[in-house]
C-alpha cells in the first residue's frame, strides 16, 4: 500500500511540475516566462460580426450571414510572420456564441454556415507552417446557447468544458487561453477553477487569463485600472486561478507591479495588453477600410506595452472576404521592420525615460488633472489646462541628456456614425500650434516648432543630444484647453 501511495504522490508531483499550476511566488514560473518571451502577438477578431459590421451581436444573427468568399488563414499567418509577431490569438467564440470550429455541442458554428472551413484548424496549421505560436480567445458570455441561462450554472460550465476540451485537444499546442465576458454575471457563475484545471490537464504549458482579473477588495467586483497597479500585494484576484492579468484596451503603468493576493498568499502575474490597429478603436473589421494608427504611435505603444515583463497583442482583424486588408498588412509589416523584429531575437526596447515623475509646473490646471499627471507613467491619467494657451514645464536632471520626445495628447472623442458600432470612436486633437523649448543660458530656446496637430502620438527625434534643467511645452494655438496623457523625454542610444 505504501508503495502505491508513493507512486501516486510522485505522479501528482510530476503533473504539477509539468503543468505549472500557479503557486504563491514572487518570480515567474515556466509558463509565465514563455508568455513573456513571446511578448508580441497578433490578435484576430473574426466571426459572424465581421459580416454584419457589428462589434457585438446578441446571438440571433443567422448563421448564413457568415460567408467569407476568399478565406485565407495562411495569409493571416504569413502577415504575422513578416510583421514579427511571435504568436496569433484567435477569437474562436465571441459573446454572440458563434464558433469558428466544428463543435459537436452547437449548431451555431462554421459547420452550419455556407463556408464550412474549420478556421481554428486552418489557422493552427498555418501558424505551425510559419513557425509562430497559436493561442485562443473564448468568451464566457454566450448569448446564443440556451443552457447559459439555466438556473443551474454547472450545466453551462459543463458546456464550456466540453467546448474547451475540443479546442485544447484537437488543434495542437495552445500557447494561451484568453477568457472574456465575465462581467455580465457573478464570478462564481463561471467555474474558473474547473476551467483552469481542465486547461492545465490538457495543455500543461498554456497560459490562462481572464479579462478584468484584479479588484480592490477580495470577493468584490470593484476592478482596479491597470495604471493603478503600482503597489505589490495591494490588490486581489477577481478570477483565481489565472496566470496573467488582462484589461482590454487599457495600458499598464510604467511602474507596473506583479504581486497580487488571494486567500492571504501573494502570486506573480504579468500583464497582457490588447490594443487595436484601427485608429477608431474597432475590433471587428468593418465594410470599408478605416484609418489606422500611425507608425509612430504604434512604435511607442509597442515599447511601452512590452516593457517591464509585460506583453502586447495588436488586433489586426480580417475583412469580410476572409483576408486581411492589404493596407493593414503593410502597416504592421512596416512597424515590424522599423522595430527590427526578428524571430528568436529579444524584443527591442525604448531609450531611458528621464522625465518620469520629475517636478512639473503648468500655467494652469484643472482640479483633478494636475500637471504632474503628464509625467506619472500612466496612460489613463492626464494634465489638463484651464486655458487654451498653456505652458507645461518639466524639471530635468541637467546631467542626463536626451534626443527624443514622445507626447501622448488627450483627444476629444465621439462615437462613430454607425449605431451598431458603439465601441469605435473618432478622436480630435486640441493642440494646433506649439513650441518645445529648453532653458539654456538663463532663457528659453526653441528646439522644435510645429503648426500641425500632434495626431495620436507626437514623436520628435533630434539629430543631437541636449541637456537642460527644464523643458517646456508652449501651446500657441488650441481649439480647447490642452491636455496631455504623457510627455516623455527620452535618451535613445540607438
């Protein structure tokens, strides 16, 4: 009997070591290290919404609407490889419940549609062909499946377990499972512990994450914004167990911390960012090509989001044809070339930030948007002037030189004109003309002038390095009180 007990214990220990089930630690485990090493992935939203141009649909869209006439998963993977992405994360089932694989547990899937290609299988093969990892998104919220509304939550949990078993056993290695939609019901509704155990049993190296992971108080749903997560062991898991934190499309602080609490124990959790390629913040592709984020903004967001042990997913959604728009493919490939991304090589880093948390002074400010918020390392906080003509002065260490600025200006936002698309926004700059000045020989000297808007992110690269005790943004013309998310002064040695 002792012999069999020893063998069973040894077997369980081996399974635990192999699966990397999260345990209390202040260091990343093997699964988390693999996630951090991947670092940069392509997020693909594709499904029945692609053909109705909705962001979300309610599960009643006829399955016949799904009809890609040129479905080409190989193109998706080729673009991802050429752009330097290390993995693709596919939306296998969004909140509408439509499945991109042949699931025997529903008839709301590709097998019942005009185009019966198992997209999960096709993309998994293409990822293997191009040497990049494959990952999956799956919505907890299902607006089509009848048992979702059953008073007994275990019926729907079992439905999810059946579908996840299909996804985790029939399509090769799965690098990551990204769960979404949990906010529509209590945490206890989802059986996260059961889904986590199933995932680790079937895919030991798969990283498991749930959107809106962290809350202020244990057992309560008051979620913490990512840029507030700057203290270790101050906040709690909402969804336990998880291997990484999520909150799309928010951006973590430059001082992002990794230690979070559950039942009195501390756990290491990196953060995975998710942002849209679209300038208008749409996830699913629309009927007509939309404007894209500029390369400068994408580059600065790449550096920010892949810093400090965190990762970035950039959403590049295919069109209703089943192919990625060529101009979008060109944009991400151009970004990869500018960054110098190469498979097997470490991800590139930005230069040294010498302005973060330095003393600031503004000509005016509103009560909640003080000047120091422009250099606090957080993308959801901002300085806002009380006047249209404004100055922001940042003290610097004169011993530290700089040759680059990146400025994220707050922009006024309004919803798009399509009532079905209530997520996308149109952004408008406030600042129209400005100087960048430095304090030299007891007076201000202008080193940059522009009479054009800053767009989504203004990057200024200088041909030489400057040193000064203070730098000034001097706004000369604006259509509303200027406001800045982050004013970054950087020394770049590349």
